[in-house]
C-alpha cells in the first residue's frame, strides 16, 4: 500500500546532519532555545531554498525533536 498524503521523513534528508550540528553548536554557545532551533531552521532553508519558511521550520524542528527524543529514550 502506498501512502500519498504522507511526507518523507526529514531524518532521511541529507540536510539532517547539518541541522543537528547547527542546533548543537548553538546549544554549546549557550544561546536561548529559540535561537538554537532558529539555527537549525536557517541551515534547512539554506539547503532547501525552494521551500517556504513554514515548511522549512516544520522539517528542521521535526529533525531536532526526533534526535532529542531518541537520546532521552536511550539514556533512560
């Protein structure tokens, strides 16, 4: 069965690593959380200039949250 209404998993995109790296670098610099997420979104937008700001934000935040959730589950 094929699901046509589902978007591709952003974690499989080539930009995922760069998004996470930007987010983590912002965290290491002790930036506020909003600026950490913004850093990830800016990387996504730079690598996907044809996407809307809203879509880019959704994709980048999905990557960041998925990575953070996995880390918490493994650490528990």
